[in-house]
DNA sequence: ATCAAGATTACCT
DNA sequence: GGTAATCTTGATA
């Protein structure tokens, strides 16, 4: 057993829990993309839960299709979808096979690889203050910053390419709860969670 | 075969 | 605050 076998990567079990629990517990954790290039990482500061067959707003509500099939697999996979003809968004599948639950990552505070993120977003590395905030303060923005796309749909988050590092849960007093953003069905469900006052929480 | 809508963003006034 | 951009998917015929 070598040194790299000791990691604090979130294990499969973490993702098998209830989607609302996983969503809240993901706040403050470090999202990492290792892959081929430089390491990119950031702190998850905003998420939304999509609760499978219970949830009209979820992609999985009407059952499995070619688009959402990853959502129906066992928790711990990355679900990437394309929308509005131009954007990709990143989700973490939760629960057991067939649940169709996932957590949309809506905001990340960059840690490592900020220059690469800037390049992915703007094609340059010198950014204005506004561009720095806009790097990762929205679901499609952070997905672009991390260079995540169609090819990453279905990646196993317990592998070495894209994963999340464990850390202490954020205290519930620092977590805000609200309605989800940008949906037209089940609009009143309080399934958006974010770290209060963090600047990388998407606008509203 | 056709069509409307979409878990958004950037840019405009 | 308003809306164009842009194209895939899923539903309907």
C-alpha cells in the first residue's frame, strides 16, 4: 500500500444518503478535478437538491430517458447536462440505484488552479474584480471554469479524475435555506442551501 | 417530422 | 429590469 492510498476523499457511503442530507453536507467540502492538466479545486458554497420521482422540477421526475440515465444510477456519479443550447451544469448523483436523485452544484469558491479557471472562462488570466467573482458563482459558470463537459457525464466521484475531499460539516447556523432558482415547477420547496454571505453564492 | 422549453449567462438600456 | 444567444432533448403526430 503506497502513500496515495491514504486520502480524505469522500467515499461511496457519503453519496448513498438522502439527497437533502448530502446536499447540506456538501457545503464547505472541496471539489477537485485532477485529470490530465493542473489540479483545479474549490470550496462548494451553494447547492440545490433534486429529489427524483418526488420532485416535479427534477429531470428524473418523468422517468428514465437517455439524457437523465446517470441520475438513476447508484449515488457517487457526476451527472452533467446541457441546457439552453450553450451551458453545461454539474450534479452529484445521490441515493441508491433507481432513486433518480442529484445535487446541483451552484456555487464554488476557487482554491487551486485559478489561472486555469480564468483561461477556461475568459481565455485570459488577468481578471478584473468582477470577473473573479463571476468565475464560479453559478452552475454553468463553475462547470465551464472546471473544464467539465459532455465527456464527463457519469464519471465516478470515488475515482481519481473528479472527486470531493472530506472535511468537517459546516455549522447549521452558517447555512441559509431558500427556494430553488430558475425552475418553473415545485417552485416553493426549500431545497437550496448555501453558506451565508459567501461571495461565490449565485445572485438572486 | 416538427416543435416548444429549458436546474443559464452576458449584455443591453 | 429586459432579453438574445443557441441547440439538445423529449413529447406529440
